[in-house]
C-alpha cells in the first residue's frame, strides 16, 4: 500500500506553497504507484489537503487507497543523522507540523504547475485524450497496438532540477536526503496516466515494441528563455547543429545541467521555480507507422529505361524508370509517405534484364495500410505487370528488414550471366573466336571506367570471367555468353576502355572490338523465395 508519511510532509508543504500540482508532488515524494497517478486531479488535491490537516497526535501514516506497492522512497542520510540527532527511542526528531495547510492548498489550486507546466494537469484529462484519438482515427492507419512518445520543452529539465534542489535543501535541513534518481520522471508518470486512456479509446493495447507510434510535441513559449543562463555557464554544451532551429535542445540542456555546479544554478534560477501564467501548448499530434518492406524480382525489356530516375543538373532525361513503374503502385496501395528502392546490382539504361529477373526490395515509409493477404499481393503484382510492357515483376511479397540483408550478402562473390552482341573492325571466322570458349577463370584488372568516374572513386578492381561461349553471326558480328563475378564491367571488358581493362576481348582477338547490345540473363542470388 503506497503512502505518504511524516517524512513527506515538508515536501508536500514546500511544493504546494510553490504552486506544484498534486501529481508532481507525488513524483517528488517518490511514490511509484501507477494507479495513484490516474486518480482525478481534484481527488489528489483533497488527499493532500487531508494529509496536511493531520495533527501530530494522529497515526504516523496517512494511507492513500491504492493497490500497487511503492517503488521509490526518500532515504535517510546516515552521514547527516548521527546518534546525536536521534531521540531516546532511536527515531528521528519529530518533523514540525504544518500550521497553514489550507493556505498551501488554496495557493496551488487552479494554478499552472510550476514544474510540469500543466503536462500532468490539463493534458491528462479525457478531453485531450479524445483529441489525440480523433487525430489518430482521422489519419486512417492500420495498427494492432501503439507506442506513445512525448517531446517535452527543454526548459522542463531546468524546472525539474530547480524543484529537486529546493526539495533536497528542505530534506537536508531535516537530516534526510532525496536522490535525483529517486524522483519519478515526468515522462514516466505521464505515460502511466495516458496509456490506459488511449488504449481504451483506441481499442488496442499500448506496447513498447509496437511499430505504430503516436507522438505529442509540447512547447511553452512563455518560458523559452529560461535555458539561456546555461549557455553562459556551460558554453561548450550549446553548439549550432544542422537541422536544429535552436541550440537549446533537450540533450544539450540535460548535458549542461549535469555539468553546472549547484551553487551556480541557484544564483540564476529560483528553487523551487515560480508558477507560469499559461499552460503548455500541444504543438503537434503525429502518427507514424514503421516501414513495410516489399521484395520481388523484375525483368526489364526496354533498352531505353533507367533503373532509377535519370536526372542530370536538375533536368530529367527519360520520362520513367524501373523504380517508378514498380513503386507508384506500391505507394498507392500501402498509402505510404515515401519509399526507398534497392536491388542486387543495377543495369545500364540500354541493357535488358531477362531470365529470372533481378532481386529488388522497396522500403515503404510510414504506410497507412500494412496488412495484405497473399492473394492481394498477387493482384498487386498483376496490376504492375499490366501497367507497362517495359517491365514485369514476379515473386512479389512482404519481407522483414532483416531479410533484405540477404540480397546484399556477398554481392561480389555472386555470379551473373550475360549475353553480348559484339562487333569487330576486321573480319572474323568461326575459328578466330573459338579460343574464347576455352578460356576459364580469366582474371581482369579493371580501372574505374571513364563513363562512371564522375560518381565512382578511382580504383583498380580485380574481377573474374568464369566462362565464355561464342556464337558466330557473320564476318563482323558474334554473340558472346559470359558467366562472370558480380561487379564486372562487361562493356569495358569488350572494348577495353582505352586500355583501362586488361585483358579485354579486343586484346584477346587482336583487333578492335565494341559492344552493340548487352542483356543480363541471370542474377544468381537465391532471394527472395520463389512463390
């Protein structure tokens, strides 16, 4: 049974006089009962009033009717309460009784809390909970649980420290101590109160591991300037950062509070803090679903289609891409905010991808819809395939983030099979190209090709041509089938790239060679699973 004892009396009196709300008072009395914090604010205030009215002749403890046991209590400071401080029964001296409890309660009632700035007052009420749930329901998300997060204004940390120092000093005067870590954190208490209400209103449980997040961002413009003295005392803690509107972030303020000396803090800030005129503002109520991942394989049949949007200096070169033809359907069905496309390698704009296709995965960011049956995924695949003759997808399926790693595992150790149409400047006969069929495990040194040097670092890469098979067409043309190590630049292996790839088809045949067409016939990655 959680209770307030005589040791809590000076804390209750001090904080009520300062304008602290009942729930914050419970926090600083280290009351760990979740159930107690959910009692109405007016009931808690009445309980505190009854507690302060208690005379010294009554029982030492006034119990508040809750079930949960306390998890945190004020500790005796043994170093300060020596034998001379104990009475003949071995107990601490009697703490002076409160003589004006009603005045303390009246001074606190109806005010905005000087510590939480109203977070544990108005924003715990049913009206605010309904407002949050209306926002969630109107966003039309699919979810089976939720996690609730809160962003608090950084000056709350300053006020929390000020209240703790005030209580700590009061306790020290009575031979008691209050460790900062014993105080129930504001966020923790707020979630104890708000979780059950949200769960009931939304009809799903709160779950810390849920991928669906409901977040509230609070601000308090009236007290925004309260952190500024920390920048003078601890300038190293406040440095401008990208994408930050202010240097006074919560992390920077907390870091400064850990660094500043107590005496310096007390010079600049009242302890306990004074009461503000206005409540916090709930600036934003946001919802966010964890990403959903879709994988499959695609075939590309066009020689005029890039894998990803082709944009140079802000100018679009081609109207579409493989990425866009697939993702536009997924974005529409999953109702996502954005997406990220990845694949097992990539082909040039003029290269086709045939055979069993190239593995790909798409991360759909903040999707509203997340549940799809196998039959629905099959219909979605068909819709993609019916929308264009330039691509086709297969094995479209939902996968986990972890599974995508299999697509990238050992990429350079994987093999790929190509078919290349090759031209030679001098006439060839069948026997001239037959030597290529006998070459196995040919090692290449490939300096970064000139055509990709603007986006790839200059380096010499060692690659292997495992096998080759030639198919004679006429005096100046033949088709070459190659099985290579993934990452091999096939075009450069054919024409040599001005000697940057050695050996090459031109040097092997002792004539100038160039590539006219290239097809990817297989990407030997056993993922995703075949459906």
